[in-house]
C-alpha cells in the first residue's frame, strides 16, 4: 500500500497527472507534442504551479489562416485566443498589420512550454504602418495571441505548461 501511495505522490509531484478542468465526465485527449494540427477550434489549458486557466482558441495552421490572424477584428473575448501552429521550429516575428486590438503574444516550444511573452501595440496606422516586428529571442513552434495583459492578469510567466485539446 505504501508503494502505491508513494507512486501516486511522485506522479502528482512530477506534474504528469492532470485533472479535467471542465465539468465533462469524458476525458479530453490532448494533442501530443509534435502532432500535426489543422485549422479549427480547441481548448487550451495553461498550467504554472497552482495557477490554471482555460482558453477557447482558434487554431490557425495553414499559411492562409496564419497570414490573416486576428486582422480587422474589433474585440476578442477575455478567455479566447488564436493559436498559430507551424510545421517545425521557426525564427521570425509577428506584426500588427490591420490588427485593431492590442495583444499579448506567447511564444511556445515544441514541448508546449511558454518561452517568452511580448506585448504588441496597435500600429499608428493599422493599414499602412509603420509596423513593429515582435520577435522572440529563441525559436518557437507555436504562438498564442490573447488580449494584451492576459498572461500578466492570470500570473503566467515563461515556463508555464500548455495543453491543447482540439475539437473533433
């Protein structure tokens, strides 16, 4: 009995046991690291110590949807975001062309760890710029855009763990 209890303590301490945050009794199946994702919707969970949050996200994985992003939108619900998915680790940045909402962007590695957070300002002229390029200091696989200040309001910093559950 002691051995089982110690095993359970180790699993919980290692953070490998995750409990559903929703009221659903059916277990959600997260996308495994490196899984091919396509455009669609999903639930993104963020964990950092005792902090937890759940976002409803639009998944943009094709070149066409990634290039449009959140352009021309006038608002974004507080617990919503857009998850940009790339085929592999990339270098490069984001800009705010035709984006009307101040955003925060979290850059995420292939193991679903938050690498860096940058706040992005609406350009003086959203159609014509000038445009600041928001580029992280390390390669990333995913990028999450949310309302500006979301990560700070929720207490999330680099190192947070994320889990995506695509809608099927």
